């Protein structure tokens, strides 16, 4: 994506978040989304991110491998902080 597309996506996301907070019917509608569906949507985004990181290992291992190592080391001491 280009920089202008990324900026536009952030702006649209911000407007939608504000609209969600301002309009009570929209808030109630979103709260009716089942947690399993919301978790599945989040998993789709996170899995894509994680798979792209793994694909980057052959290209730039000195960038990705320390991040993966840090994830597992932090997970040993405080699992709540070990997020992607």
C-alpha cells in the first residue's frame, strides 16, 4: 500500500471509531456481535501478520529472529506482556 492509502485507512478508521462512540444505536449493534465472531476476525488479522513475519525470515533474519526470541523470553517471565 502507498503512504496515502495508509493515511486514508487510518482516517477512515478514526472516523468510524468516533461514530461508534457517538451514536448509541451503532454501539448497541456492535455489542451484539458474538465474541466468537469478533475473535475470528481478530485471528484473521493476527495470523496474516504472523505468517508475513515468518516469510520475512529468509530476507532479513537479523530483524525477525530477535523479535521472535524476545517474544519467548518475555513469555517466560510475564505471559501477559508477550503479545504480537
